[in-house]
């Protein structure tokens, strides 16, 4: 820890592993066993490796102590961000201020998680994605590589809206495959699949799967045309 910069009022619990050139801001809490790579920046008031707390009325099962969080190299974690236990951030991930990444989430390299974004439990997020300000990624969702999700997008996983026991066996997040793009304020209903390069216009409500390279618009969202060739992921410089 000789080359680590540590701010004021920092709590680092036992068995935390810190790489080279780690910068830790003021009032940061890093929980036991967390592994942090090289050249990581953790800004003020961030919490890393937090164990989940279950509400008394929660339908989620109780969990024992989860494995520690793993933070790759060259990662930046913003002010007041919370990274839960059993979360893995790949190299060069950027987590902005006030974002929350829950337990059993894995985030691929070079992905950006914007200000105020919530990634709920049991999700996967691929590499080089952009999850922009205040979007909500519901539990049990799968996001592949090069996905763009605009501000204030909402994804959902419960068609029963918390009524009847039938819902317990039917929770299902959304799947957004490689190159999928979601416009601002769009809503995606439970279990829907956005195929490769599928694109959803702003403020649309997605009630059906979106096929490969389709552009859909409206409420409910309907195809209006294919995505132009010059907009397809395969035609971009990466």
C-alpha cells in the first residue's frame, strides 16, 4: 500500500487486496476481502463490497455472506457509488457518481455506467457498453457487448406487478444482444429480447421482441424500417 493515496475517514476492512497506484477519496468504505486492481480511482463516499440487506417483506431469498467484490485495473468509481459484494468489474470500467451495481453482477471491460444508474442483482453487462444517466437495469437481465442505453430507460421483470404467487416462478429480465440501442425514456416489458443491432426509439414501450437490425417506434413499439447500413455495428470502426 506504499503507493496508495488514501483520503480522510477511510475504512478498509481486513483482507482487502489493493493493486499499484490506487487512489482512494474521503469517507470511502471498502469491505472485507475486496480485490482491487492497479491504477484504480475510488472517489469520495464510495462503498465497495457491501453485503446486501434484505427487507423483511422482500420476496428475495435470504443469502449468507457473499463472496467479495472484484474490481479490475484502470477502473474509476465515482462519488457516492455503491458496488455490492459478489460483483465483478472488468478492466477500464467507469462507474459514475451515485450509481449502484448490485450483487452477482458482472460488467465487461471499458463499459460506462452513468450517473445514478441502477444495475440490479443477477445481471450481466458486456464490454464497451454505455448505460447513460438514470437508466434502470432490472434484475435477471442480460446485456451483451456494445449496447447503448440512453438516459431514463426502464427495464422490467414482473408481469404480475407484485400480485399473486404465480409471479414467483415467472420473473424474467430483458435481453439486449450485441449492438442493441435503446432511446431515452423507453420502457421494455419483462422477458423481451432485443436482437443484434435492434434499435428502439425514444419513449417507446416494447411489448414484443425486437428482431435483428429492426428500428421500432411507438407505444406499443412497432417496426417502421430497418436500421440504416451505416448505423450497423459491423460497419463501425471499433
